[in-house]
């Protein structure tokens, strides 16, 4: 149904930009020196996610900060801690779960900003560098362990932390796994491979593993695909971290639309917001800007209500892996 239709171009607009008072360019950071050598990095925003009240939460990776942005565009500091937060999602209980490059999975109270470790290691082994996460309807957390992997070192991993604390390594041969999202029926996992400039499709088996993993789509550029989201038609939205675009792929892998950045080229992540969840919000990290674009299909990632009191909590220190 899409083959004769060229990709539609959707223009974004600027919603809000990090205020100058919150930027820290003169201070530098270990992350900035390692990942952006010779550049002045005053922030690097990522991990957008909405709460039930319509507030947008983002991270500032180099400086260990999490911000709340109100529907009116006001920036509020939620917490600042000794870490490098990247991906961010709300769990079933309304807590923030952060994929932190240095600290693994971290739980944050959005009301107080208090942080605590959720998963620091796999058995006794430290992670390479946790990057992003997505949470299934049953509470399982899927997350990527990217580190500095790439085509030269395809040893990145995807894990699943089950609600009872069991930790499964689903894949361990990945060239820079980054953003990830579950398909509509949660039977398939899509994973962005930044340094491979592709998105992989991993069918989940009934026995708890993956099988017949393949490339869903291939892109190009000096960087690659980063954060992702999915809409109610099963279309995958992929932020590209060097092309200044968010690409929209149909369930068959065909590119049907692209959202063009109104700011810089570093589109790192996406989240649906607005009353009907048809407004795509994009983190453009090189300028510290949140972009918005209207879409014709709502997103699927709704804020989830609290679980019943009997829902078990995962281990807070160390995962038990298969």
C-alpha cells in the first residue's frame, strides 16, 4: 500500500530550548571530553518521556541531571546526581527508571528526586555502558548495553529484567545497540544499531529468547539511529543522530515519512505527547532543544497506572542471569 507513495516530509517547530542559566559549557564533563573531544558541551539532552499530567521529562547526560518541562515550557530540575543518565521511562508505579551509562538501571522518585540503584551489575560483571530502555505491559524492562561497541567490536547486548528480578541476556553480538521499542503485540523487539546504521528486528520466542533476528531497515550518515517510538498503526519512528531527521517506517520496513529538524542535526530521541498523543516531541541534543511535530496517528506509549500492591519489584542490586 505504500510502494507508490514517496515519503511525506513533516516540518517540526521549536517547543523550548534549555535556558542559558542551566547550561554548563565552561565546566566541561568527563562524558564531553570522551565523546565530543575539542567541543564545548554545555548539555546533551536525551530520554524524553511524559507523565500522566503532560509534563515532559528529559535527561542531561554529561551532568547527571533530570529535568521536568511543563506543558507551558518551564524547565524544572528534578534531580542532579553522580551519573550519566541516558534513556528514561516511567514504570507501572509512576517511578522513573533511568538507563545510566555508568550506574546501570537507576530508579528516581519524580516527586523528590531521590535516586536508588535498581540494577548495577550482571552477576559480578559491570555493564559496558547502559544506554536506553523500554518497559513491557507486564513490567519487564528491556534495555541496551552499548558501551563503545560498533562494527569493530560487535559485543553490545540487549537484556530483559523481568518483574521478579530475573535477568536474561537476549543478544550479545550487537554493533552499538541503542534505542529499542516493542511491537504492538509485544512479540517483536526492534533495536537501533547506531554504528551499523540500521534497526534490527528480533522476534521473541515463547520460551523467552529471540530467533530469526534480521535487519528491519538500513540508513546512512556519520552517526546513526538512536531513540525510537511506535504508533498505533505499528509504524516505527526512528530518531537519527546525524541527519537531523526522524524517519517513520511502515510495519513492512518502508520509509513512509520523515520529520525534519527545525534546529540542529542531532535528533537523539522521540516521545508522543499532547492530549491525543499525536504530537511528536524530539530531543535535538546539539542545541538543547525540544522540537514538536504534528502526526496523523497517535503513539502507543501511554503513562501507565500503578500496579496492584502484590506486583513484585525487581532486584535492586544485582541481576540473576540465564
